[in-house]
C-alpha cells in the first residue's frame, strides 16, 4: 500500500474528525456537550446582550466583543431544551464560522478533554433528532455521553432543532 492510498483510506468523514482530539466541554440544561478546541476563540462570563428585533428564536441578540459585534445564540433554544430560570445567567463560548464570530450561550464550561480518535463515533440513531442535526458525533465516556457539536451545523438555522 502506498502512502497516498493510506491517506485516502483514512480520510475523515466529517469536519469534527479533522479538527483534532481536544474538546472543550460544556453543560447545557444538565447535558454534556463538547466543541473542538480549535473552533473556540474565547470563553466569556455573563455578557450584556442587546436584543435583535425579528431575529429567529435561537438568536438571543448581539454582544460587543472588543469592538466587534457578535451574534449570540441561545443553545438551550437551539437544542430544544427548557429555558434558563429567571435571573440565571449563562456563559459564552465564542466560535467562528465563515469568518464571523458567534457567541454560543451555555450554562457552564467544563474542562478540556483530550480524547483518542478511536473512541469517536458517528451520531447514533437513538440520539434525539434535534441533536443529531447539529452534532458531528459522540464520545462514550465512562459516566456519560459527550455530544460533539458542529459549529457550522449549529449556526445553520435551515437545520431545524424541532424535528
């Protein structure tokens, strides 16, 4: 087998697989999610978010990040999860898609996990359809499932989270 054949044989099926094995973990409504570290620009505490009239329900508004306007996405709404309790503030994970920055509003940020590629799995058919639409795959960890979010899918509002 030539090295060219080897590369073709191991070509990854998704962007998530290309991006590496380090994932920033986060909790959204008690559920465990991850994002490839390479797609994360910043992690921010609670931010002042300006409302955007006529925006889709997932768009919480916009925030100012060092002079740049960033669209804030409420991940609870995007994933079909219950809203935060009144007065409960979320954190922001800032990620980039198509040259634009987006703030994904989550509940809390966890740790960075280095996970071996051979433990990565495609989305199982038993995963909620709303989550399958925005996930690049999963890792089965000892105590729980880590759903790896694909930033481009999360931001594609043509992909419904209410399927």
